[in-house]
């Protein structure tokens, strides 16, 4: 049953704390199963990847082929419905343009002592992008992961995508072509993440792995962090909508269901200051649900994890939102600026009544790969910087070393590191 809370009622604090801390990850012991898969791929390489693909995806990689040829990507793009092709091109242009503005600048300066200090940004050499396949095909995720890597200047980009029963999704292939990806491998699951991280004969090792996936994919990335860089450990999707009574209840209902339809563990929360509007949104959700092809998933999510919270004033929602630190925050009010300024923790914020979250999923430009599970308290969405690293550099001449060296010697001696002190003192 969808939860209803009123901030003015006794017991609200305890009920809200339970909502914030509710666990929505799968109950299965995913970590144990993933660890076994990672060990197998590390030890047996392609043989293990082939065996797991046969087991989970139902086809033999040696028969269907490990790689999808660039010509197939081109054909998938060329044969798309023109309106869909135009939509992908528009999304590509906007996403690339937004991320080009994220490229960081190098720093190179000489300070007052004459010491040259600075930092240089360089891209990683190879990146692996995980793309869900089969029926759960998201060409938008291809663009959101591939284009920042391209803008960063990554030399080699490998896409892994499962092809259940050998079935290839043309939308994913078309998006790969449009993003300039020509290395697409038909593997998925934790075994694909392991192959990218460890490297096999057929799957080259990468430096960074990004992209969404199921619980096993997310757990594989978590366990392999350190062996390889990752974007984030993603959990179930979430949206918080703040709305006043001047909205159309059906609009807000659809906004909430846009995340509920992702997965039964997704979470959709409405804050409003009007009890009648809250009732109208709940009724609109009930009307819309049966019309959705995804109604079963959306209904399970809404009933189990949805919530409607009544606050005295909309601005009172700000500290509550910060405790939730949602993946998506939609401020569907006439003037969203006060709330926008008051909220600190959110993955992405959508301002005003005409900015549904779904516009950010596809064509706005900012990345839709965002922190979930309250991780927006300390992390950000995917960006060009996830495919780059910063290297600092220092150059001293004799004068600069004379100016700062004695302090370094004193600190090294205080820390009990005589060789450190000697390496500086000898030069003074």
C-alpha cells in the first residue's frame, strides 16, 4: 500500500526515517554469486565467459560470434524509422554539446618562489561501457555513456551488451554507430564486467567501466573497484516530485510512474502542501496504471515503495529531500528557485512545471547516469571527468628549492624520515 505521511502528525519523524532507510535492493545473496563468477573469469578467461553466456543468455558465442561487426551497426542505423533516427541524432547533438563544456582546463603557473606547479588532465586509454540488451534496450544509455568518453578523448571504447538467444537489439546498435563505437561484444552480466576488468584473449582490459545493469552487474562493479575504475554502484531508480495544487494531477502521476515502471524496487515520492491535490494525484495514478504496458512493474513499485508526503509549506520539504538525497528531483512549482537554492543533495534537478524528469533521460543534455540510494550526498552523475584523471607536476630551480626546502627538511625530520630530509638538504 502506498505510504501516506503528514509532517504535522505525531510519529512523522519516525515514519520518515523508516522511509529514508528502507532497503530496496534484492534480498538474494548476490554478492556471493558474483564473487564466484569473477573468480571463474579471472582464472579461466574466455572459456568462463562463454559458459556463463550459454547458461544465462542461451547461445554459444563461438557460433553466434563474439563481436558485432561495424557494418551491422551502420545497417541498424540506416534502417531505423526516420523519425526515430532524427530523435537519436538530436539527442546525440545535445548530449555531446553539454559534455564538451565539461572538459577541464590544465593549470600551469609559476608562484612567488619561482616554483612551477600545475596539473594536467589526460583521458584513460580504454573504457568499457555496459549496455543492457534484449528487451531492456536503452539506446539513450549508449549515448549517455559513450559521448562523455568520446569527448574526454578515450582511445579505445568497448561496449558489452547481452544478446539473449542471440537476439540483437537494433536500437542499441544504431546508437553505437551514431556515437562512433565500432567495438561491440555480445556478452552481459557479471561475467562481462569481469572480462573488461581482468581482460581476456577476446575482450581487452579497460581502465574504467561505466553503464547501468541489474543487481549482478552493479555488484560486479562494486567488487572490482580498485582493479578498474567505475562510474558508481547504481541501485533502484528514484524520483522525488514537489508539486502544488496548480499542477494537473495527471501530469504529476505520470512523472511518478516514469520511475516506478523501471523496476519493482524503484521509488517515487510526492511532496505537496495540499491534501486534496494529494488525493487527486493518487487517483490519477490509479487511472493511468492500467493503461501502461509496464503496469505490472509500475504498480508493484508504487504500492510497495511509493509515498505521498504532506507538508505545511513546500519549502519545508527541503530538509526532508536532503535526507532522501534522491536520484531525480522535480520541482513542479511556478517559482522553483527558492527550493532549488535550499536543496543540497540530489543527482539532477528539474525546474518548473514544464520540465518532466523524462526530458532529462533523453534529450536535455545533462547525463542521466546518476547516483541512487542516497549516494547523491557525496557523489555526482556521470561526466567527462569519469574518463579522465589529473596529474600534478612540480619544477623547482635552485632559488625555489632554497625558499621552501628548509621547511621540508624540518617537517621530514619531525616525522622521523631522515632520508626524506637528506634528499632535500643535500641540494640546499
